[in-house]
C-alpha cells in the first residue's frame, strides 16, 4: 500500500499516475509531506477584508445554465466550481496535484483508492463534510445520467469505511489515475441538503473557500469567504465580486477606468495596461486551443473518408493563422498536446503542412475531384471567427464550399443537437489528460458526437490510466495523440496565450499571476492577494 500525503510532479507536467511516479522515483519509499497552508509571500501586506472585483462569463455558453455539477456541459463551469464547491484533490497550474478537501490518500493497489477527508470540514450550510457525503457525491457524479459518466466509468464501487475515509474500487487498473480526475469537476461535492431540496441548480452550496452571497443571473455573482474552509491563507481576502463581461477589449477598458481588479483582456491592450501606473498585465503560455471538430459526420460521406479529412487538414494554413490572428505567442496546433506537455510528440509537428496541391490530389483520390459542400458551427466574433473565415477561404481553393453557421453555444448546437457537419471549438485543459480522449472520442464521452469508437485508442488510454511508469505514460499519450492525428479527426487551429490585466490593488504571492489555461478555466485565485491601502 502506498501512502501519499502531498504528491508533486515535475514542472509543467500533466499527470494521471505521473502525479505519483516522480516522487516515488526520487526516494526509496513514498514521499510523505504534511498538508501545509499556502505560501505566505506578500501576506503581511494583504487586506484580508478586501473584495476582489473580477470579470467572467455568467451566461451560456460560459455557464451550463445549472450549478449542479452533474449537469455541467461547459468546461468553464470549473472557474466558479473550484471556488464554491472546491475539489477533492487540488491541481496547481503547473499540473502538480496536492490535497484539496481530501487531506491524504492511499493507493491501496491498482484497483483500490482510499481518500481521507479533512477533519472538522463543513459545507456552507453547516452540514458535515464527511465520508458519507463524499461517497454520495462521487456516486452521483458517476451515475449514468451525469456529465461525468464517461470520465468516472472505471469506478465500480464506493464505500464509506469510516467517517473520514472513502474507498473507491475500479474495474481496471485506474485507481491512482482518479487523483487527477478528482481535481476537476468530477471532484466537486455538493451539500446533501441542496440536492435533496432541488435547489442546487440555482443555489449552489459546497465546502469550497467561498459561498454565494448574491446571484443575479447573467449579471453578477458575489462570493464571500467560507470561514470553515481549512486554509485561511489560501485566499487571503473576504470575497470576489464577479461581473458578466466577456468582451476582452471591454474588460481592458474597465480595468483602465478602475472598475475592475482582474480580467482576461485582448492581446492588443497589453501595452496600454502596462503603461498605466494603475494597472498591469501578464501574458502566460497555455495549453488551451482552438480546433475544428469533425466528429459529427464520421459515419456519413464525405467526412467518413480518411482522405477527405486529410485533404481538409492539408488545405488549412494554420501556421499563418496562429501568428497573424492569435498573436506572436500563439502556436499552430498540429496535435493534441502542445510543446512542453506530456504526450507532445515532436514527430507530429507540421504533420499536415499547408499543401493545397496535395489536398486537391487527396480529394480526387477520394472521389471528390470537384469538391463538395459542408457546414461548420463557429464562434460569432473575435479571432476565432476570423480564423473560420480563413479556413473557409482555404477550403474554397480546393473546391470545398464551407458554410459557416455562427453560434456561441457549441456544446448545445453542435455536440448535442448536431446542427452542422463540423464545429469550431475551444478546448479547455482537463486536469487529467486522458479525459481529452475520453470526452471527445471515448465510448461514453459526452462530447463524442458521432459515438466514434476505436478499441485501439481505448486500450492505449486505459493503459495510461493504469500505469505507474512516467515514460510509459508519456509514450501512451503520444500513441493516443498519433491515432487522432493520423485519422484526421480534427483540424487543429492554434494554441492561444493567456492574457490577463489587473489593477494596482492586486498583488501576487509569488510575484506573478498564475492561471489554469485561459479565461474560461480562470485565474488561480489563490495566487492573488489584495494590497492594503
């Protein structure tokens, strides 16, 4: 049995069992650390009664329309979810895992995981946060009608061993792999009473660092400190006032006008924010990406033809789009994982180099020498809309007539209602990298629109979940990525930078703002403090 209290993996890694492997390789037995409070850098000058003013999306598609975790169909739900519900396991932006609402864990064997709940934890409504509540929450999250049925499908049984211990059993070697999964929405546990009385969808109650003080749908949300949260230094301020504001230029202007303290801004506005003594800005690298999903019509011509899908990829000048539309720090998306992340395979870079002549040849070989017509759902504005127009122009050059259908709600309109042949999407980093494959291409993936099935892909992904060897995990992720690239299941567009603006009231514990990848997954609010005036 392996006892793990706080497990750290190497810088920049995303791990399933990577989260366990590196510490164990560094010493003769399991690394044991006490679960300690947050770093105290800057806390002496923190205004613990201050309120942070931040912007985010408070309407669909940014939010799912329900705060109930099992009804979450938007990856953006995790921003508020982390703050309100907390997560069983915590994930740092450098992809290390650490104790969250769970204080420690035991990987009993490859199919058994014990979670040890912190003592004296309570939900916002005063209910006890114990093993019974956690078991019920996990069982609810893995139920057939849950949005997480796919990502938690390996679980076959849960047991409240005692008041502070939940035992989880899996059908295949995946016990340790669940740790990174529980750092995401799958690890959010609502208060039992809010489930029982049916109010969870509109009045979320969790055990996270903040409770909802006021909710004005589509306009604003006020969060206030949960005094029973286990670490008062993690978020050293009294609350966050969110306003609905998603136009990045408008966010920049609100910061310059001193109406906001933190927000995701336009790349063009970075210089103005840095030049203003009352504001600042920071650009972070990110593994969030734009891509075109071809998963709707894989069983229907012409997208069921591999050569057609390859032709679409060769026809698109993604390298130019990445730099000219998404900015000089953006990178073209050639594969599932970007440079610097586990699963990235240098051999897949430039796999579909821009080659219109080759694209035409492939179309002719596939039986479409004169091209064909297809439809694509796309975001209605911004850089993504401009990239869709470039794709339309590139495809026209090889005889493919692409009709763009603007619409902001990609999950509903494309993945659920299947209104178009393809969908331009924005992939949001998952806490567990195998969820990228399970969500989009897995047997019960909620975003697997055409119910594509590839046993070879599934075997590779399940093998990653069951592995404890770092090199084996990386190789498995590379193999899974290669399958998707070779089958041309998507058209990659770009990995986009994360661009933040902030006011002079905001300080950073470690000298810099940390984030979880983009505006949707949000800033790491534990890296922030509010300065005393």
